[in-house]
C-alpha cells in the first residue's frame, strides 16, 4: 500500500543524505592550509607500526591460547589425530610471527632514519604530539622485539 508520508520521508532522507555528502567534500577556508608532506609521512609510519604491533600482540596471544589448548588436550588424553590437528594450529599461529617481526623491524628502521634526518627538530616543532607519539611507539616496538630473545 502506498503512503505519501513514507514517500515524502524517504525523499527528504535521500535529499538530506546527498546534501550531507556534498557538504563533506566541500572545502572550508581552513582547508587551504597545506600540511607538510613530512608530517603526512610520519602519520603513515605511525599507522603502519601501530598496525604491526597490534598484529604481533594478537598472534602472540593466539599462540599462547593454542599452546594452552594443546596442553589441555594432552592432559585429557585426546586421540592422536586431534593432537596432530592442534599442533598444526599452533604451528600456523607461530608461523605468522616471523613475517610480522620482519616487517616491524623494517618499518622501525625506516622511521628511525626518517627521524634522524630531521636534525633541526623541525618535525617536532610542526606537531609535537605526533612526533612524541612516534618516538614512544618506536620504543614500544623496540622493547617488544627485545622480549623475543
């Protein structure tokens, strides 16, 4: 059954959505300020390292859970086939870590070189919070990788 109220409401919502979409992409006067490409690069490094650190933490946790499950299966006397499957699951979780660690070390080296190039501390002056966060993230990643050994 056709209802003019529903048709009017959906037309207003669609129009409102289109209006909001155009507002989102319109430039505001403050958008004319260009950001320094070095800051954008710093943001990219930060995002990559955060993502890799989260992945490493996730797979470390996953590996520990699967090892605990394997030990529980052994204590319970589960059949051999189930133990083999669980051992494969542990190996897969363990197998994810070397690639993540490799990528993390590479990105850390890139960020260190990027920060070392900035001898005059211009980046820190442009965005102190971002710079400090990147340095802290670098230290966190370094301590995480040192715990591997």
